[in-house]
C-alpha cells in the first residue's frame, strides 16, 4: 500500500494557501491547513511550538501576509522587528527544523516586488527579497536529498491583500496588461501540477505569476 504523502500549508485558511490546499487534496495528499491561530509567524515562541509538533513531511508551503503600505520614515523599530520575524526569521527556523522527506517539495509564496520593488511596500520588498536569496542558497545545500525548492512570486491577485492596497480595483484592472487581476486558483493548480507530475528539474527557480506587469526579459 502506497504511503499517503503529507503537506503543511502555512497561511492555508484563505487566498493562495487555501487554493493550494484544495488542489493538493484532490490528489489524495494529507493536507494540514494552518491559519494564524495555528502558527503566527510574527511570534517566534508560537513558531517554535509549531515546529515541535510537526517533525517530518513531504510538502511544505511557506506563505504569510504582507505588511501594510507605509512611508519609509514612518516605520518604527517595533514594526521592523515584527515583520522581520513574520517574513524572514520564522521561515528560517521552519526550514532548519522541519524535516522534508527525500523527493519532497518546498514552495515559497513571495511577491513580484522582489524583482521590481514598490515604493510604498518597503518592508515587504526588502524582507521578501532577502529571504528569497536565502531560499535559493538553502536549495543548493539540499540538492543531495532531492528536495525541490520553488519560489512563486505573484503579482496582483484576487485576495484580501489587493483590497487593502488598491482603492479602485475596477480601474486598476483596466490598466493591467491582461486587463484583469489573477485568480488564486491558478497558483493552486500550478502547485498541484508540479507535485502530481513529479516535476523535479524545476528547482531553485522563481516563477513570476504577475500577468506580464514586469517588463524585464529575465
């Protein structure tokens, strides 16, 4: 009898995490959807407790909400510390302590702002970019265990996040290259495709789901 694979989806109660959880469940993967009540990534004590209760899995999704838009000179030290824990240090601890089995997957939901920083999202731009660099470095250390690291960098999608950042969504959509905001289910289906078809050569890569907003050729 084939062993049922296990997945932990951090930020799995809504948005990208919820869609990924739904799609992985369709291929009979035992999915643990984690909300903020299960693991608040800005609270390192809760993160460590979560790690102690989750030792060995096949698939890990690192996903968390981003900070609000704020002027650089108005950001306090406490806010930097909070979001450093939420977007960087908590994920470092999880990568260090939770064992991913051979031929497993680690997915990161970052943001397209790692390529083109947004003026009002300085905290998110800087911390996400830093963690993506670390994520790439760790992927090289794990290559002998055949663990695949895939960073997904979304642009504007129909999540609660876009509602907080954009006042007039209809007008905003009209100015996008595709004329619409993305559906989170597209990312859910992408992750399912990778896992279901055992795609392994896509490793250490960043996939931009941004509807062609970024004009760079690389």
